[in-house]
C-alpha cells in the first residue's frame, strides 16, 4: 500500500519550505517588527492626515439630501414639470413637434420662447420688473411701479403666514388641523361685522376688529379641540365638517338685513369702515398693508411659544407621545384644547387680513378664497417650523402674484400656478424620489426621511 501524498502549502510550482527555512523567516519577521517599533523606526513617523478642502466639504454637504437641498431641487423639478405642462397645453407650440424630425429648431425655439416668457413674467410680477426700474431711473415711471411686484407678493403672503402657522402649530401638537379654512371664515365674519357695525374711533376700531377676528377663529378651533379632548372625536372629521358649516353660514349671513349692502342686489355685505382697515405701508397706490408686520410678529410669537415656553414644551411632548406625556404629569386634555384654540386664533387672524386689509373691504361668498387649504401646503413646505412657514408663505405669495401677470401677459392659465404649488409640495414630501433623481447621498436622505416619518 502506498502512502498518501503529503499536502503542500504555498505555490504549486515550488517545493514546500523546510523547518529551518520557516524558522529563519519567522526570525526575520520578528526583527523587522522590532525595528519598526523603535523610536527612530519608520512606524514612529505617522503619515500626515489628508484633510479635505473647505470647498470639498461644502460641495459634499451641499449635494446631500438635507432640507435645503431637497427644497431647492424640488423647486427645480416643479419648474421643469411646469414647463412641460406649458408646452403640452399650448396647441401652437405642440403642433411644431409633429415635424420635429425635419425641423427640430422650430419646436425648440417655440418651446423656449413660451417657457422663458412665462417664467420671466412670473418673476416680474412677483419680485422685480427691470422695465419699471428703467422707467423710474429715466423719469418716465414712478417708484410705486418698481415696488409693485413686492407689494403684491407681500399682500398675498400675509394671510398665508397665519393659516400656515395654524396648521403647523397643530401638527407640532400631534393634531391635523384641516379646519383652518373654516376658522378663517369665522374670523373674517367677526372682523367684518365689527368693522362696519361698531361705531368706534380710529385705532380702537382697528384693534377691536382684529381681536374679533381672532376670537371668531378661537371659537371655531375650540369646538374640535373640546370634542377631541373629551369625547375622542377625530379632529380631521370635525374640522372638515366645520369648514362646511362656516362656509354656508357666511353665505346665509351676507344676505341678511343689516349685513347686506342696501344698494346692491347681489350677495355682498356693507363695506368695512376705513377706521377699521389695516393701514397701507407704501401709500394708497400699493396694496401691501400692516398685516405683513403682524404676520412676522405672529411667526416670532409661535417660535417663542414652541421653543422657549413651558406650554410649548408640553405641546411638543404631547405631539411626540401622548401616553408618555400623560405619565409625566402633563394634561393631554388641556393641551389638545389649547392647541386648537391657538390654531383657531392664528387662522382667524388670517381671515381678518382678507377683509381688513386691501384684498377686500366687504364680505362675499369667496372672500376667504382658499387661504385655509393653502395654509396646509405652506405648513408642509415650511416643515411645520415657524420661520420655515414664513418663507414658504412668501414663496406661495410670489407664485400667486406672479401668476396673475403670467396669465395676463403670457396667456398661461392661472391654474398652472396651483399645479406648480402642488408639485413643489409633492417633491418635498417625497425626499427619496428627489434623492433617486439627483443621486444624492443616501445617508443624509435616510435621516431626512426618518424625520418626516416621525411627524416632523
């Protein structure tokens, strides 16, 4: 019987090393290790660490899925999709694509002309009009024309700040306030009634009218708050139903004796007295009024309430975990009621801006417009943070102001502006989609999506 072959280690092309050779190799390795660890050895001089440059760090952080990047790229995506919708909805431009293979320049030029003019008018109507500035410099125009775009933007921004803060504050407390529309409606009713029914001197009349609007919103917010706290009724259903009640109550009230304008046959109330109207900041020719100052003050107050006050801590604790807050001794019932009352006050102030400011001077069935529902979008876009809500309202106000000029000068439907607003919110609410499109860093995107899933 033959012995089995001895297994070989190492390369198959070489003979296995003998025991003496293995010992010599081990000894050599030990000596080299001792030399390397000596004070003067090579290992005693560590390699200098290569730190990334400041520009590299900036670009790495910029191209990560943080809040700023996602918001900015969401705006870019919304603008691109909006441009595609403009092209598709224009028959003249769309017809050039039928022969794009023979003359592609026609389709490209017509598309660029349509989209560039539309967005240029959007910018001119909301931020700055170079032609108006040139006219003012040359003496052929006035400074009011230069400030008119900003004036319109701030006019639309003011009520959106209040309704956005209303929704955001309720979110932070764990409640979904769909009823900002109804609360704003009751607020505008109370403010208008105080504005043309109470004979008060200037100054006091304005203060009473503003407080009446806040009181109306507080009452309409207290109802779902007490139902949620005492009976466990879901605030979404209650606030939606109260929206309908407020809308139909406004429609009924306008045509009642003592409220309807006696010189009109249509559904419109008496005009608010000038003593109860918010003063205009830049003269009678520009619509921006003191409501924007109240909006900034309300933003600061809500930020202080959430971050600096004991009530704000309790509110955030209840929003994070009601059971843990109750165990810690916080009254969840009381907190729910206060949340909805404060949310109603903010929405009521937003409604009062619509009739005490320069948007309207009398009650009509559509006097509130959609500021309550737009406030939900503003709150989402602002990440339910007070100062973020202010910036989001400013963006939506600019879209609304610029959309009016875009419709007049470019023939683009005003509904497209609403589509742009919805697209912005959709992309911001889906950070994973933005990350996938632009290949953002996954780690930052994961943290962002986690914060969204936790309820902001």
